[in-house]
C-alpha cells in the first residue's frame, strides 16, 4: 500500500517558474490523505514558494524545499541542513567571478539577492513567488545559509562546469533545469529528505511513490519503489525511473494519482 507520495514541482507539475497548479490536484491530494497517504512537495524552491503553489491545502502537506535542505510543514521547519559558513563564502566569491551568473542565497525563511537584474528579480518574485530580501553584499548575510544557487537564463550546466569541479567535493551540487545550479551541505538532496521523512513516519521505500523530471530528482527515486519520470523528463531521469507518466503539460502526475484513488 502506498503511504507517501513525493513530487517535484517545476517541469513535473507545472512549467519552470510558474506557480498556477491545476486545482484538481488539491481535491485529489485531500482524498488521498483521507486514505492515510501523505503528500510531500519536493523542490529546489523555498518553502514559501511551495506554500504559494499549494495554498488551498498548505496545512495538509509536507515541504521538502531547497532540494532537501529544509523539511517542514505549514508554520514550522522540522529539519534544517545549513552550509558551513566558510565554504558558503568561498562559493559566493567564485560565483561572482564566473561570467553571466546571478546568485541566490537561501536562508530558512527568505532568499537573499544582490542582483539588480530586473528580469531575474521578476522571475523570483512574480514567477516563483519567493520571499526575497535584496542586500548590498550577499556575503554579509548573517542568517543561516541552507542553499546557494547560481542562475543563468539557459545552459547553466555548461556555464558552471568550473564551479562544480572546484566545489563538488565540498558541497552537494545539482543542476535543476536549464537555469539553476543548486549547492547544499554535503549529502543533502531530495532523496535524503525523503529518507528522513520515511524514518519519522515509519514508511518504507516500497510504500513510496515519487515523480520528477530533472537530475536533482534521481536520488529521490532511490527512496521510492514507485518512481515516475514525466514524459518531458531528461533521458537520464527516464532511465532511472521504473515507470513513466504523461508530461507536465498534460497533468501526467494527476492522472497517476487519480488512478491510485
């Protein structure tokens, strides 16, 4: 019997950077919950952005935000995985020195930026609906840092190969879509967050279903026997998944959840 469903958001439930979810999801998730099945939104987004997407049922789901650095529910965080301060400062400096990249520093409750790139700012605030604080010098942020992201409108993997080579041994780094390189504390990922949730809820991988489309979803699949790649997923992700769902544009995840009901 399925007891836990975890799903990525961007590219899996909605198009990248959007926040309007088919409202039928809310009804289906509530019906699944009545059957004892928990739902977790597992995303590189911050918790506030996840909450905006799932507003009508925000008190009924778990948030696995910032690629697993934050595990919580409405009103409180349950587990945080901060990055060591010196390493965070090194990475911020290196991103600044890499051409054409913007920086996002994620704290437990807000995201910090120093960019004046209005297109980037609009994407964060109006697209993802992040809670954003603009600062003069992002390296001086006193808050805990749970994630550092480098942003480029396209071809982020190619643009950040040097960063991944330099910091891959110090941090958990993951490409998310074509725009983001996310960096977390060592060992932190969506799969790690799901494992923590499973252990605390006494749920087995064989009782877990997961959906995703990008490389940062593959470790999540390792914690779920019922792993689904959506039809628009990267080829590597499709190979890692046991099953395939229809694309995000055709509500592939919703179709599977309705079959489960």
